[in-house]
């Protein structure tokens, strides 16, 4: 992966650690944060070689530290889904109230 937001979110949502090399500043920033929470490894572009890739994959796949951290991120994503659902319900209920509708009888 290159460490873009979508790649990282997909990995975390699946509870899978990530190994990536960034192409842009935003991706370097993302991957620094991934490494801080031990949910993956960033290989700098200038170090993207077979030996570095192998070492990173063995490090990430060889123990439980990265998997546990990635699963922890998955749990946070799942908690966030509940919060997003609740926020949407609040917005819809307010909209229905402002329109004089009953949220329970309306099909959004």
C-alpha cells in the first residue's frame, strides 16, 4: 500500500496490520500515526527494497503486537459506526421535527 487514507481505513476496518511506503506528505503523516499505534510499518520510499519489505512483513506477521493493535483499531472503527449512526438519527429526528413529521412513521 501507499498509506493513503482509504487503504489505512480498509486495513483497520478489517483488523489487519498494514505495511506501506508513502508517495506523498499526507501518506507519510498517516503512516507515522499508524506506526505510533503499532498497527503497521512504514517503509520509506528510498528503502523500498526486497530485503526491507521482507523484514517488515516478517516483523508485522511474526508476532501478536501488530495484530492486536490492528484489532484494537477495528474495535474503535466499530464503536465509531455506532456514533455515526446515532448522529444521523439525531439529525433525521430534528429534520422530521422541523417538518412536522413523526420520525417513527417516516421511511427515510
